[in-house]
C-alpha cells in the first residue's frame, strides 16, 4: 500500500496562513473536499510566500501545497465530527509566534507592512482562521495516532522486514558537560549600569533616543532602526520589559531594568489597544579578564573534586552547571535530532566540532580538564567534558540499537495507520481536483478511489 501521511500540516510553516489575504470576487476553485473548497488564489499566495522566504522557484511545490491543504481539510472535517477543538489562547500564541518570525524575516514591522500592503494588526486578523484550522488538523492527527505503540514482537518483525537494507550507524558517543559561565562582581556590573544610565539621562535631557540607540545600543535586531521594536503585545517580550512597556504613557521613559539579555531602558512611542509601540537601548554586560580568572579557579576546583571522587560528574553538573538543558540530566547532552526520545547517543559527525576535538583523544570514562570555549551566544565560558560511552561504526542490530529500531517501527506503524485512515476518508468523501494539477503524481491517489471518480 502506498504510504500517505500528513505532509506535516505545517510543512511550509508560514504558508498556509498566507492564504487568507485579499481575494477577488470571482476565483477559480482548485479543489473540493466534501463541503470545503480550496481556491487557486490561496495556493498561489502560499507559493508567493514560499518564494518570499528565499526559496528557488519550483513548480512541484504547488503540488505539495495542495496536498497539504487537502490533508488539512480532511482532518478538520473529522475534527468537527469528533468535537476536537483548540484553545483560543493557543491560537493567539501561534499567531504571535509566526508574526515575530515574519517580522524578523522581513527586517522589521515596517518592512513587513510594506510587503503586505496592510497593517500587522489587520494581517493577524486575516491569518488567524487558517492558523486555527491548522492547529485543529494537527490535534486531530495526534488523536488518530496517540495510542499507537509497538510491542517487542512488532519491533523484531519490523527489523526482520528490513532484510539487506539494514542501515549503517556511524560512531556514536555519550558526552556529559559541566558549563560554567563567568559571574561579574557587583562593581564590574555597575560599570555597565552606569554606562546605560548616562544614556538615559541624555534622553531625559532632550537628546533624540533614536540617534543614541543607533550609536550605542547593543541590540543587533533594533539598533539600526534607532531601537524601534514596532508594536508588540504582552506575550512577545521578556516579562521585565513588558511590565514597563505597558505601565508607561506615550513619550515616557522607563528606569533602567535588567533582563537575561542585559540592561535596558525603553521609551513608549504609541499605545494601540493591547499593543505598545516602543524603542529601547540595550547594554550587554561583557566578560572581564578578572571574571575569567575567578572562573578558571572555580572550574579547577570542581574538576579536582570530581577526580578525587568527592562527588560524581552527574552531581557536579547538578550542583554547578549553568546549562539548564543538561544539568538535571546528569550533564548528559541530548541528540538534537531525537530530543523527544531524550536519546543521549550522538553520532560524532553531529557533535559540536569544539566538543569533538576534546573527546576524540579521550578514553571512555575520561573527564577533560576545564577549558575555555566560546558558546553559540558568542560569550566565553569554561567547560568540563565526560566521555561516558562510545559505540564504533556498525550495521544496525537489535542488541545495540533497540531504541532506534523501536522508534523506526513505531513511526512505520503510525504512517500505516494514517495511510489507512486517509484511504477510508477519501473513499467516503467527495473530492474533486482541477485538471491543472493532473501532472501532480502525489495527488492522483486523492481521486482514484474517491466518490468523485465513481
């Protein structure tokens, strides 16, 4: 049986939401699914957004867009029957998340509004219904597959079905880490606070905050625009930022406040209902040579205590590591491609190169001396690494790779379940696709067994 499964309802992440923009009174119908119609203008607008995201022209994408939309309509239709709904707050969160992504891609709110030829508020109202439909479709799919599990016997049967096509696995390792970030002294931190306080006083004295932001702000996302953040709601910014933004009147300037990003002050430009238009200046406290010297001594002390067995590596991670993602997991890194399963086995070619260079010469069970490194955020920190285990390259086998084979077997079962579900719904649902899409191979199965062809 040919596999048909949801081409991730969010496959073209922002695309489906773009379909709610202005339509002509007379529009060609691209497809009909039960009582739902899919307009050609919707598909064309989604394709335009696909190109706008920097993708190369590809006519085959239009086939995938229609397939995605057909899938969503079938799921939504069943969701209405089963009374599957989503919370309005969840829809709001998703709309806001996508708007932030769009503004980032466009280079700010003003540029996005120029591209859309409408305000962001108007656009949010337009895309909301389609995003709600998408979330409902996703929830319906989850309901269909939520109770699917595989038994050990099914895993073994799936493994045997692979025959000579068993995959080869690269070397995999389990690596633990203790990350130690430098901490500024009160006096060191005060120097950065004094710097931004001086800028705030200049604004209060009448200087143009936009010009000062362009010159001094260390926020890469807004400095070039004079610190202008555009309109935002209560769910967009850090809580400290939101607290001041919604407390002030237009033209007022906040005191200095601190977030995880550094020291800020902001000025409200305009208030519009539950949204605020503001600009800000950010000064980021920088690591000092003195703080790194203190940190090195702290890291050496932790390392020596681990080696003296005063506490285990896992305990050290729990007590001292500044990486919240790993400290409560015994310091063990998770495979970024299998986070849901919380797998700690990572192919060496997927490791951060700076980590690989250290563990490549270590023996299993070894612990590295503390070393200085630069994180993804560009900040310096100290790190201690632990090589817990190492599996050499090998062909998949049940003894070493049962979790991976189990996950693959479960995914296969989910895909087969969805295939059967869609096949039954297609057979009992009127589906008509315009002849313009006759060349789309992936769409032929949608009409060959439907009531439209009987």
